[in-house]
């Protein structure tokens, strides 16, 4: 069965390269990806990267949850 889907140029380029380097077709890769998704194999496979950093908490003059002060600081240079 044929169908039409729109995907970004970046994804299409990567799909073509993967198919070529893997000695397969784009159709085969798409079918495998969709089958894997429908089988639920995508759940839990992503691990959130650790983006924490060293520091002593919030900036001086701020308290956690003080959104009015934070909002004011964010927009200070936009006047």
C-alpha cells in the first residue's frame, strides 16, 4: 500500500544515509521503525541526560519560588 507523509529534510537525509550505509531501503527502515513503535518498544528507551551543574543554588537576592522577582530580572534588558 502506498501513502504520502511529510517529514523534515534533515530526517529524510539521515534516513537515506542510514539506508545506504546499512545496505537496505528507506521503506524497510520506516517499516521497522513503525513496527517497533506500535509494539511499544519505544517506551522507556530514552534516558534524560544529566544537565546539572555545580553551584550554590539561586543567585543572590532570589529565593526559590519567587517568580515575580525572577520574571522582573528576565525582562530587565528588554525595555
